[in-house]
């Protein structure tokens, strides 16, 4: 059984990020799983967290927004290659 799950939410609309965090918290509570959710307003902030060693079991990514940042989508994959 999973004891703890680390979740990242990347969305430029912070209110949407907090709403998703609320729903995820309720779902984890129902499943009796402890969770910690970090919310990032930009892909760049998320990538910086990964570079400093943050790890996540589950990532929710606002793809439309992320892909619109002029090629930044490649940066996430670069982090994992290092």
C-alpha cells in the first residue's frame, strides 16, 4: 500500500492549481493516502525544483500553456537526462 504520494501541479492559473489540490486531497483522504502537493505557476519554476532534487509520483501539467512557452517543453526532458 502507498503511504505517501508527492504531487506537482503546473498551471499558470493558480486558482485552478489550488482547486485541483483540493480535489486531490479529498481523493487521497478517501483512499487513506497521505499526500503533499506543490503548485507551480510556470514550467520554469517546476524545472528549477526538479534540478534541486524535488521528486514527484504524480504530475499534472497544463499542457496547452506549457507548450506555448516557445519550446520550453524540451527543458523538462533535459532535466531528467542529467
